[in-house]
C-alpha cells in the first residue's frame, strides 16, 4: 500500500480509496433494495456523501488550523479565565489567613512571623509569577506594531464570516445530495432495477443532474464567492499581522514573504528591461551588419 | 488491485527532444525527426498543465504523428512557476513566444511558422498571431478559450472570483488549488463515476494503463503565476477583452481583424472547460478566408487522447497542417 501511495499522484490515491469505500456502501444499499424492493434514505448515503465530498471540504478544514494557531499564540480567554480564578482564590486565601491570624493572636502571644504570615508571603510570591502573563492580554493592544492591530481585528472578522458561510456551504452540498437521493429512491419505487451496474449508473445520473444545477445556481455562486472572499481575506490579514510582528522585531532573522515579493517584483522589472535592451542591441547589430554589407 | 496498480509504469514524453533554449522558467524544445516540409510547427501549450499530453504515450501521441508526416516540431514548456515567478505577466509569455518564433525563423530560414496553441496556449497563440501576423503562416487552435463569456460551470465560477484577493493571499494559485477546482466543477463525473469506472475495469490492463497515464498528467499541475491569474480571471473571464478587441500587450492592441492567415480550430462538443461557444464566435469574427473547424463528440481532454479522435479528427487535422507546410 505504501508503495502505491508513493507511486500514484496523491489525488488519485485518495480518490481510489474513497471510491472503494463508496462502492462498499453502495453495495450494501443495493442489497437492501434487492431484498425489500424499495429504498429510503439510509445512513450509508450520509457516509457516501462524506467520502465523496471530504476531498473538497478538507482544504477548508485545513484552514481551520489557522484559527487554532492564533489561539495558541494569544490564548487571551484562557489567560483571563485563569486569572479570574487565581484572583478569586487569592481573595479567599487572604480572608482565611486574616481569620487564622486573628485567631492565633487571640490564643497566643504575638510573634514576629506567624506560620500564617509565612503562608501569605509564599502565596503572594506564587501569585506574582502570574502577573506578567496575566497582564499580557490587556497590554497586547498597546504592544502591537502599527497596523498589526487592524490586521488582527480584520483577520478575526473574516474568520467569523468564513465559518458562518462554510457551515452554509456544507449544508448546501448536503441538501443537494439528500434531494438527489430522495429523487433516486422515488425512481426506484416506480422502476425495476435488476443489476448493481444499473443501480449505480442511475444513482450517478440523479446525483449529476442535481449537482450540475446546484453548481451553476445563483445561490451557490454567491455563497462560494463570499466564502472565498472571507477565506482569502482571512489568510492575507493573518499573514500580514504575523509579518508585522516579525518585521518590527529587531531580533528577527527572517525576511517576510511580502519583503521577498517586493524583491521578486524588482528583479522581474529589471529582467524585462534587460530583455528589452538585448533586443535593441541585437537590432542595432543587424542594422550595422547590413550597412557593412 | 494493489499489485495491478503497482505494476503500472507511466513513462510520458515518448518522442526524443532536446532543450534548445532555457530562460529562467521557460524552455524551447525541439523534437528530433526527418524534416520533409519547409514550415516548422511550434506548439504553444497552456500554462496550467504540462505539454506532454500531446506526447502522452505512443498510441495517442500527436507529436509522433506530426513527426511521422515530416513536420519539424518545436514546443514551448512553460515550466512550474514558483513564488519568485509570481510577477510574470501574460506579456512575458507573448515575448517568449516571439523569441522562439524568431529563433526558429533564423535557424530554419523561413518567414513564418505554424503556431499550434492548445487550450490557454491557443489564447496566447491568437494574441501572438494578431500582434505578429507576418510571422505566423498557419494558426491551429485546439480547445481554445477566446470568447470567455460562456455558460459552463467553470466560466460562471471564474466570473464570481475575486482574483486580486486570492493572489494577495497566496501569491501564485497552486496546482493543488486548481486540481480541486477542476474536479469540483463536475464532482459526480470526475470524482465518482470516473473512479467507479476504474473499479469496474480493474482487471483490464489496457484500461489501467490509459487511466493512470491520464491521471498522472491531470494531477501534474503547475501553479499559475499570481499576475497571470489576475489577468486571466480579471481581463479575460470578467471583461472578455480578447474577443472585444480590447486586450493590450505591452501597449499594443490585440486586433482580431489581423488574423488573416489560414486557421484551423479543433474543439470538443462535450467540453466542460472550453465549450464550442468559446471558439465559434472567434471563427465568425476573424477575416481569414481559409478557416476550418473540426469537432469531435468528446470532452476537453478526450479530443487529444481518445483513440476515436486520433482515428478521425487528428488524421484530418494533420493533413490540413501538412498541406499548408510547404
């Protein structure tokens, strides 16, 4: 299997495996139809849908990792909730300590440092360790380089748009699939399909008809456009945000993609000028040669 | 099944060639063969796939058939653009075609060549022919998108894309992105029916060979340089500038009324990428007195690699080329 994976284009390999699974589900559905003489929407159809459209949906899911990445860089919510908890616990410990201190003072002669004082000191040392990271999310807006804040805000906004449209996109594909299967089931209830091949080909025709219409429909085209716009805006804003963090860090040893692009653009412009000059020189040489002749 | 697939040995480029020029990303190839006709032929392939589909394997090699007829065959390979190539423009492609044509003219001591464009290579060939008609003896356009205002799914999708947003985010449009798009325009036939067909024919070695030769080629997709993608979607699909005579290259207007040389158009009736309506308005528009269209009841790729197409359409097409090559 590994040899085949290495040898085939990765798309072919994936599509073959998925179609083997699809065939397996189709055969089970066909057997069910063969026994009962009729067919209803069954779970196996959902599994078929997942196999067929996973190939298209996966690239979007890969993008979802971007959002996880940002969260891992700036886990603001995690920090804030942990900070609240620590703060509440510190209040509790402080009041408990006051209570214990007063109790001890009542029962014994005052001493320079009670065990309670020691506990409070140790606890405050421990809590202080959280101070810098706990303040970091609050200070972040002031710490970001110019423009980076806007890219970060835009990046999150486009992400929200993308997620919302992505759900609609999945539903749209799934509804079309479901509709074509229902039409196929209706067809089966009125016809006599005698072989698996005939069954498979009819299913394919019903699916193709539905998806041909869907993929050209105005609703689909608009949704796909919104989805792509949000996705590519999100990618761009995230990249620019990260680039600005790098570009403004004097210790960063990396050139960003935008800086490289600028260099590539200048090189390309120079290349065109050189080619143009070469052409002119060649033309001059020909003219010179003609004159000599 | 694993054993059968493991035994497949895909070896494309069946005809011998040499790289006669290499410029950064682009290459000019020359195929070896006995030259019996005066006018050389230069293939201008599309920049979104690899040109070896014209020499995929011996049974369906268009290049081999042309060489067998004594045609002197040259080909441009547009390569695999990387991030550093994102600022290549359509005009750079046209300039390289001109460089190649000049080189062939000089080496073969001819006034003009036969320019054979394929898919988006046809679009480039049409642009070149209108800018430099004196250097093009014959123009052959194969599954050519020239009128981009069509109703096929791919064109509708392209019209609803925002190329600037895509390019500023990703630089070049990668082969993987294009592969997914080309499959999703017809998911049931290309993802479901096609591979179910493979499972049906898994015992047939001939079927397997042809299937995997095609799949290797289909998924061997170069990226499209960012600036080229912007022009392709923005100026060709959105504005349809070419057929309206509004497109410009390096400040020169592309005027289709300059297409007076003999023109042969090859198109496929079931083409879901460049339907017949992509080319027929072009044929009506150009003033050429010697123009012909040949079609086949196949899809975009079937025109090039199907046996039935080779038995009929290609025989006729090659005869047309040979008759105009002296």
